[in-house]
C-alpha cells in the first residue's frame, strides 16, 4: 500500500463481505465518500488502494486499509480490507470545516451541492457529479 493512501469517509454501519477475497469490506455509497473522492480528484477503479474511515466516538475512529473492488453482483464499490480487517485507531483531527464539494475533473467548487443534487453535472466542464463512483465500463467481447 502507498505510504500515504487517500483516506475517505465511509459508513461502517453496513459492513459486507468483499467480492474478491471475501474479507470484511465497507460499501462506498455515501455523500461523504463521493465528496472526499471528488475533492481529491480520484475516480474509483478496481485495485485502487485507500483507507476508509468512520468516526466511532470522541477518541477513536474505525478504519479499513484495503483495495477498492467493484461488486458486480450488488453493483457497488467497496473497500475490501487487508489482513488487518476493521481497526480502531486514534481519532484524526476533527476540525469541523466544510470542505465543500469540488468537481473530480476540473476542481471547480460546486457551491451549495447536497446529497439531493448529485444527479447534476459540473457547470464548468459538464462532468457528472457522481462520476467518481460510477460503475466501471463493461468490457467488450
């Protein structure tokens, strides 16, 4: 895994079994996951290494270090854990500053965007807002 893999929010309330190794995995389907990916300029792809986290309480977070996989059967992206599984780690810095939401393609700030407006496109470059978590393109035969 890279020295400083991207760390994104995920909701750990719905842990599942990953499609590749069958290890514990967290689904990447929330506004927070999409926001963090878009702000980092990252589009999900199979094999991407990253860290998913969720705030557990005031002093610790939950984390999964692993690999992104697309579950074709369930049609969603997950982070499938490495051998460490779900870990409790000291809470990261929790400065409550709204990071905003930026276009994954051009970085344009998408002011006022909320979870109910995700079917829009960037007014600057026309990239769909949800593209960072779009299903992979089918492989032609």
